[in-house]
């Protein structure tokens, strides 16, 4: 640094150097004094009586500024040793005195302002008081800073001109870089805007063709990079490595699932919003040597417990590898299952899962985690044949199978799904993957989401997307539901939507939403969209509004599939008081993440296994009529979801038709004869719900007229919302009847907020 020069750089006439022995002795004594001074200030309790006394004296004199003393002394020693002579000590002492007294005065000013004069010590506080009385606090601070700068100039010989020159150069360089980046950003934004205007609007993601393969090409290598599986022989080779068949291609677009006619154009989000997982694609599979060691260790463990069994097959996957163990004659399945913990100990595995027996095989499956598990990104699944080019509205990315094959699922065939698991098991990521997969593939005129998030931290990320839906809230005010009361009202409103759709389907003589949309397309009518209800934490809703929530979920899961309403229910507390028999009976599809106990696993999938999962997306996927299959869920980050949401917000706002309009709803035809408007009647009903009581004085205070209050009270009694038992002067209020009436006839009214 050109602005920092040592005083020794100045040219002086050479003089005869002093004795080396004398100079060495002087600096040895100074070094000991330096160490004692620093040790006493830093750790007085370990410096003995002398060190403690020195610490108290210096701190009492200078306060925290005393810590500058050892730094100053060390600098002086180093500078003098470099110069090779002992001259200039008086100048160095003067510079250090200015710095220390200036710093002590600054601490003294701060101590006086905070009513703690000990901060500056005796010297600092005294100088601060003396100077403060003469020039004030600001003048004292300015003078102290000047003293510190003068001391630094004496010690370091700072070239202020060079310093200012370097600072100016740095500032000029930073400004030039900022200006250049700003111009570049403007140019890129202009190009992107022009490209967006010129780019054609795509109604859906185009299919991604599979790469061409040779007619007689061998199957891809699994572990050992050989075209054929290795068979066990007399030389001690590996058991056969089992390669799973390719999944059947998903169902293509049908006539009943055609894009909705007469809707505004919508550009689907590009997959570039998602990251490419570097380890995706099967890199987590074990090597041949690792498989050989695992087979030998597994057979050795079984032999040590006098169990006659051998490994007859291997199914390597990206996260776990399944070893198929064939027991010998007379060996029971339970004898192997009982040794699960011993096998885990021998294999040094975090956890193992036994499949006893494997369906369709005379073998027991032992699933062991891989040493280097692969990461599975949602983009990998969306680009795979499992989803690419498929137009099923509710198909979503599930993850990879235990054999490493991309998996997708379809809510239409589920038709409702339960996702349960402990904290940090990957439950929320699985829900985000489900929602994100559909958002990437479907416009809002085909699929809408009713999102309920009592925790307020997961699904609220989707606020503002055009796919949001709530049957009781106008489109311009719709948002993710976060309160249990709003959730119960929305679910009851969705039951009304289901009933209305069934009435429409009955009139058209159609059986499901696909057939209805085909008819509507032929008649030129507006088609119906699918509705996906996502509840992120069911346990909280069951605590606050158990009866309403359970009844609504029961009705929707029993009947709503045919009209295009599907439910995704997630919970981290899979207990019987949350997942009741009524709810579980109508949720045949279930995804179990890692749980704490076998009891929780049985609540979710009616069998053990989920307690042995690895977490971080490792799951058991159970479909109706099938045993649970192990999968690795697709990962999507919060940043990727945020980018997707921002893109969708730029495409438009929520748009849908409410159940009814406020004017002239059913059940209000007789209000006119009482001189009551529908809006006044709803206000009166909601007032009764909020206050939990009713009286003429209450209605008069609200509406400002005794006659109007009398009419409203009479109308409430005639319609059966209130009644007075004989011999009593107290009104009985039927709150459930009031809620049902408001929900059926005035679904726009938010029962969770005061007013209308």
C-alpha cells in the first residue's frame, strides 16, 4: 500500500550500530513486559496477584482503551527491531499516547451518556468531562477522533494524498462496474421482453421424444457395466441382478380430457425454472465390490445364527438395494424376520426393511440403504416418459421406484391420497411436488386448488396464483386458507359445489366429469374444471372444528370423485384420533414417510415398515388393492416453488364463478313482506353467530330502529332460527341451522370475519 510508509524508510546518515548483545537484552526484557501486559489484561484471573493488580490499575485508569497498550508496545518493538536501532522511542511514545488518550476519551463520552463513567476509566472520564464543559459532547468526540488520527499519523506515517487517491480509484471502479451491469441488465430485459412477445403461446408442454435405440441393443448395465446379469457359479460370483421391466406408458389424452374451449390463452411454465439434480439418474447404485461384500456379510450373519439361507437375487436402486434371500428347507420366515436388528448391526446400516415374503417369489426381501444415495429432482420425472406428453389433468411426479424407474401417479385413479410422516421426513416436499407437477402441466381453466394451511408456512407460498379457488370467496379476494374456521366453511361450501355438479350431471345424463366435458364440448357449453383440495396439517383442523371437518371430508371423499373433486390430506401426527376410521376408509391411496413407531406405521398403511424408512423423501406408496411399494420422492426446493409462483402470477389472476349471487337467493322470497332486505337479514344472522345471543335491544343497537329490530326478531323466529320454550323468557338459538342457511344461500359471506 503506497499510502502507508514506515518512518525507517526515510534516508538518514548511517551511524555506528550499537552492541548487538545490548540491543538483544533490551528487546528480551521488552518482550517479557509485553507478554505480561497482554496476559494481565486478557486473563487477569490466571495472571496471579501482580497481573490482577496491573489489570485493575490499567482498567481503572484508561478503561477498555487499556487494551491498546500491548498492541502499541508490540508495534514499537517490531518497528525498532526492523530499523536495527533504538532511536525514535520518544516519537513512538508520543503517537501511542495520542491514540490511547483519544480512545479513552471516546469511551468516556459513551460512558457519561450511558451513566457508566467506568467505561472511560479515570483518565477518559476526566478528559470527557473537562472537554465537554468547554466544547460540548460533539466537540469532545471530534477532538478525540483528531487525537487518534494524529497518533496514527505519527506511528504509521500515513500518506493521506495517496490514501484518498486509492479510495477514489476504488469508488470510480465500483461505479463503472455498477453502470456497466445496469446497462447489461437493461439490454437483457429488452431482449427477453421482445422474445416473450414474439414467442407463440403453447397450451401445454410439448412431448419429449425418447432417444432412438438399436433394434437388438442389449439392456443398459445395472452395476458391473456388462450387458447380461451375472449368475452365481462355482467361482463365487454374484447372484443374478434383477432388472425391473420398464413401466407402461401413461395414458394419453382422451376426448373427455380435451382442453377447455373458449378460454383465455395461458402459457405454461417452462421446465427451466427447475434445477437439474447432478446425482439424478441412478448414480447412487452400489458398485460390484460393495454388492459382493454385502452378500458375503449377509450370508455370514445368517449362518452365524444357524439359518440356512442364501442370497438368490439383487435389485439395486438409486437409494436402496434389495437382496432376495431364499431360505433352505425347514427354515421359517419368522426365524429371519426376528433377526432384523442383528442383520442391521452386521451390515452397519442405518435401518433395514424386510419384505417377508416377496409377493410371487419364494424369497424374503431385505432392503439396505446405499452408501451414496442419489438425489431425485422433480424436473427429471417431468421430463421422463412417465409424464412428458401426458395430458391427464391430475397426473403428478411421484419419484423413482426402488429399481430407479421414474414414477408418476394420477389423482383421478387414486382418487384421494393421504400423506403422513414425522418432521423432516419429506412430507411437505412431497406435497409441493404434487402441486408443482400439476401447475407445470395444467392451466387454471382445467385444474384449481383449494389450499388449507393451518401452519401458515408451507402452502402460503402459492398465494396469488391463478389456480387458487375458494367457493365462498370472490376470485379477487381468494387466498390460501390459514384458519380452522375458514377451512370448515370452505369445505362445507365445497360440499355444496359437489351437490350442484351432481344435479347438473343428472340433468345431462352423464356419469362423471370426463363425460360431462365431452358433452359440453359438443354442445358448445362451458366445461367444468377439476378441483384439488390440499390440507397440509389435518391434526390442527381436527382439534378446532372436528365435527364439521370430519363430516365434510367424509362426504367429499365418498362422493366427489365423479364430479372432479379430489383431496390430498397431509399430517405429521398419524394417530387414531386424527386419522379416524371414517377418514381412512375413504383414502385408499396412501404415502407413508418415515415415522417414529410401528404403531404410527400401522395407522397409515395398516402394517409395519414406515418406521424403518430413511427420511428425506424415502416413502412407501400404497395404492388400492396393492402392497406398499418403496419409492424415493421427487425433490423440489422452496426457491424453485417461488420461481414457479412468480411466473404464474404474471399469467393472470384467479377467475371462477361463485355458487350464487347475493340478490334473490333461495329461502329469502318472504323477506319483502316483513320489510327486510336480504343484506339486512344476513347481517342479523351473522350478528347472532358472533354475539352468541339475540334480543330486540341487540338488533336495535345494530340497525338503529325498533320497528326493524322487531321485524327481524319475528322473522328469525318464523324461520326457526330461534325459539322460546314455554315458561321461559330466554331465546334458544340454533347456531348450526344459521350457519347452514348462510352457507347455502350466501356462500360469499365470510363467517370468520366481522361484518359482511
